[in-house]
């Protein structure tokens, strides 16, 4: 463990990331952007867990495991984002096909 | 010494990229910024000597990069239709909320003054290392919860596959 870097630096980095996530969550309307904001907030929480585990509870691994679980949640979130992304793509393609001359509108 | 030099770089990259990820209107750029953010986070885990978490984050980052490179049809350069210009009031509320949260948390952090760990030098039996990783996974309640997380992920992917099949079927019918 490198004791030259204080725990506060990790926490402040995580706080800034979490604040950016809050900003994105309030300001954004599209679901993908909201998912990205949530991923930011989750990432900051993971950094917090890892930093606290490494500095204050060095001989235990609970914080590390919770961080791992949060990464799994983040992967689920990424899967949801991919689904949304693909739906947008299909909608765009459908709209393009409808705009083409000679195509019937149902 | 290396960590002292690299840590501020990782921190600044993370802060800049996280702000850019929420302010950009392009979905593709947002994904690119998220991948850079994951790489920066893995650097922070390296500085904490949590190599397992760093490796997982790097794999995630690589996944996003591969997805963007291999699937060029997924790149949307134009902003989404629902992303219209925000009102000033909404922006002001968002900035105030984020700044208030940051201020309160930073004041709490500075007031508490957490003491850093001062363990024996050259201790190689680190919790983030791969030696302690598998035993702690199989210990107690952590394995079932992890299994549930991965089952949820598989379910999401399966739902997507099913919905895609239905969409193609409906298109064929039409």
C-alpha cells in the first residue's frame, strides 16, 4: 500500500465523479444518457469501497467483494444500455424506410 | 514514486472525462468517454494495488472499445431526438444540486481526517491480489449474491435476444 497518497484524494475524486453523475441524471432526458450517469455514480461508489477497504480495513476483503458486486450491476446496466441503443437503431431504420418514396405506410 | 506521478494524472483524466461524458450530446462520444473513464478507474485500482478489480475494469473498457470498432453501424453521430436544448432553470438546478452535494461531502471528508493504513513495508499478502480473491469469493454470502448478479445479466441478454427474434418475425409478417 502506498501511504504517500492520502485517502482523501481518492474520496474527492469519487465525489467529483458522483456530482457529475447527479448533474447528468437531472439534466438529461434520454435513457442512454441517464444510464451513463448512473454508471458514473456506481463507479464512484466502487472507488469509495475499494479505497476504504484498502486504507482502513486492510486485512479484510468485504469492501472488495461489494465493489465486485457493484461492477456486476454495472455490467447489467451496460446490457440495458445496449438494448436501448439497438432499439434506437431499429427505429431510425424504420423511419428511413418509411421516408423512402414508393413505400406504403401501414 | 511512480504512483505519486501517475495518481494525479489518473484523477484529472477521470474528472475531465466524467464531466465530458454527461455534457456531450452524442451517444458514441459518451460511450468513448465511459471507456476512458473505466481505464482511469482501473489505474486508480492499480495505485490501490487491487489488481483483480483493475483487471475487471480493463476488460470492461476493452469490451466497449471492441463494440465500437467491430460494430460501426452502432455509431450515432447526431444527437438523440429527445435530447433538446435544456432550459436555464433545469441547468441551474442540476448545477446547484451537484455543487451542494460535492461541497457537503468534501467538508465531511476534510473534517473527519481518515488515517491512512501504516502496515509493514513489503507486505505481499494483499487483499486485492489473486491469492485472496478466490477464497473470499467462496466464503459466506458473497458467492450466492454474485451468482444472482450474473443470472440477472444473463436474463437481460436473453430478453434482448427474444425481443429481437420477435421484431424480425413481425417484420416478416408485415
